[in-house]
């Protein structure tokens, strides 16, 4: 999480609050004053960074721009219907990604030997 344009008072309060947080949580929070742009551009592409933060992205949050708009949930409201997610550009006959397909994906957190 980035906190930008933080006033000096906030930085002082943060010095006290962070003592009560876990080290892992503390490392996830970055606080910057007025010279934040270089730090943001180190982790965010300039064309993706909002223009109000010095980037080139002029999309508004209200526009809801994002890859999530390329998919639709197939609810299977009738008995026997397939339930899952389909890419809208594939059309109504496109492949539906089901929970069973999800289970087939590799998962490094699951030990195959434990399942056998």
C-alpha cells in the first residue's frame, strides 16, 4: 500500500502506530511525501499510473476499466446447466471455465503424495 502526499503529522503518527504492527504488515505499507512519483513508477507502469499521481492513465475509477469486464458469470439457473465463467468475446457458445477446470490447475501448495 502506498500513502502519498502524507503530511509530517501523519508520518509522526505512523512512527508510533507501526510499533504495534507485525513486521510483514509494516513492509507492505510505504509512506511518501511530495516526492512520491519516482517510487510509484518503480513498481507501476507510467501508462497504468493515474494522471493525478503523475502517470498517463486518464481513466476514471467510475469508468470501471479493467480485464474483469471481458468475462461473464454463467449462473446455470436451470437444472443441468453448466456453472462457471466465460469470456464474453468467445460468444454464447464459448468455453465455460468451471469449478472442475479450476481443480485441474496445478497448485504448488498441495502435496500430491498426501492425496494418494
